[in-house]
């Protein structure tokens, strides 16, 4: 699945904001910023992203379901703003899921998250055959690598143990390495 381009992220964010779909905007933005798998994103607790004063934290840590290991998150200003809008629009109680499901005590399901994401992609005019919730997870690491070429930093943020896994994940080819050679003049 393809990562989103920055203009596509902006288009989806703008449309969700204009429609005042605060949950969807917060879910989409946190998915981009956190780089979490769908299974982890829907299981984020409210208390994991807010401090004891009820403010959204810039840095936090969540436990990954797949690996059972913690991963650190950086929450950007646009995502903070989206989370604030969402949290203000819903009743909050300590220990609750950030994105609750239909039944009391349940979190938003991965199936529902996939449905929402397909709707966002369609709304932005994207061919939904090439995008999924995994596109949301891949967007920021792909852009970070494109801008910095710091694969080890990307590896750490994704929670990968091996740089080769991250290289495959990002789809780095020999041609990418050769492009770097062309940019460096000695």
C-alpha cells in the first residue's frame, strides 16, 4: 500500500475539519503522527495521551500489541489540536479508550477504522485500491526518510529491530542509493 503524500494528508485533514468530524480528524492525524499499526492505534487509552492536567502531551509512550514492547510517540501541533477538538466533543473518563467503540468498554474496531480510512481516501479522490490504514502508518516514515535519509531514526520510531526490515518496509531500492550518490558532490 502506498503512503500518502503531504498534499493528500492536508486534503483529508481539511475536509474532515470542515465537516467537523472531530473523531475522524483526531484518528487520522494521530495515525499519521504516531506511525502505529491499526491494531495499536485503536487501542490507545485517553490517559496515554493526556497529562495529569488533562493537556495533550507532546511525547508519550504506548504498548504495541504485536510486539508487547513500548513505543514512544511524538504528537505534533496539528494532531494536538485535532485531539483537543475530539476530547472536548466527547465525555471523558479516566481509563477510557481514546476512540471508544459502540459498546461500553470497547474500543473502535480495526474493521471500523478500515472503513473510515477507505471513506477518507475516497473523499480525497484517491483510488482506494492503493491505500489502506497501513498507508496512514507508512506516510510519516516515508516522508521522514525522503527528507533526511536517516533510516536508523525511522527504524526506531517504527519499532523495528533491524534496519533491513525498515529498508524493505520503505521500499528502498538500489536506485534510491544511487540517487544519493548523484546528490553528493566531491
